[in-house]
């Protein structure tokens, strides 16, 4: 069963067609990758799903109901949370305060919410820096703060926008295990945009590929790696050689 259905999405920016009749499904309980060259339309998909943009055509269906009448600030109430390619933390607020921000729209605050936030920080391995300013922490640590904040809203669908960007090789390997563990422990469905192919192919159940705003391939990681259109448009060489 598809938790998220992208149906014939089209989005234009002036004379530029960012998405051209794109359709794909994200089955419930899976980790699904969305890949493609820069400018392929991946982040535009995220911005349409999270309602930051309105489509020029098509629909976004979540759990059987269209999202197009849902205001952006209510998307999280529907059960969708995202992270951003560029970190969207409040650098002068503490780690704990940043995590608590993520819960304000679905919860009433108070001591119970503080305990929950601390529990999530413990889950991501950051309980010991809860009172540190978020902006003082290493980049990879800040990404875990963002993950903890995303979890506070009890999402069903988590959108991860280039989570491996800016990380060292060993950090990327650890992140892959973290995302798989998070998906299992919190019963999440995950849609991830990422350029790091080893990361994508190592964690995803299936992958959709965009090029110039159109979907050119879908399938398992192995199927996508072997697809001639994908190799020509994006991968260039087999993943094990990159």
C-alpha cells in the first residue's frame, strides 16, 4: 500500500519546467530514494509534498487523501516531517530548545514534552550536549539534532533532503545504519533525496530517478544501477567504482 502517491506533478518557474508530469509511489514502511542530477527536480518534489509550493498540475496524495488543500503549517499534523539540504536549526538556541521547537504544533509543551525531547536526544546520542548551543556543534552532530527534532512530531512519513551532504566517508556509513534503525524503531516511511550513491543503494528498498524534471526509471537499487538511461544521465560508472 502506498502511503504517498505523487500523481502527474508539474511545476513551472517562469519558462523553466522543473517537474513534467512526474508520478511515483512511496509504499508504507519502506525507505525510498529519489535521485538525479542537479536541477532534476528532486527538491521541488519535496517542496510540493510539504506544500511550500503549489503544483501547476497533478496531485499529492497522502494516506489516501490529497494534500493540496492542506496549508503548509498543517502538513506536519497530517504526519509528514522533513529535514533540509541546508540545516534549518536555530544556532543560538540550545540543542534541547531546537528539538522542542519541532513538537510545538502537535503538543502542548510542559515537563512531559521536555522529557520526551531528552529521550529523543538520548536516542540519537546527544543527551550530553542538550544544553549546548546548536551552532557550536560539528556539522554531523547538527544533522542528528535535526533528526531528533523531526521525530518529535510523531511523523509517519519522513522526508530527508541530502542527509549525507557534507559528511565524511565514515560518517556516511554510520548515517546509513542510523536511518535504517530510525525507520524500524519509529515505524517510519522514508523518502530520501541524496547524491551519495553508495548511501542510497545501501539503505533504499526502491529508487526513483529524475532527469530534467521527468522520471526516467524506477526499481530496486540493483535494477536502477543497471538501467542504461540512468547510467547515461547520472551514474556514469557502476556504484562500486565511485
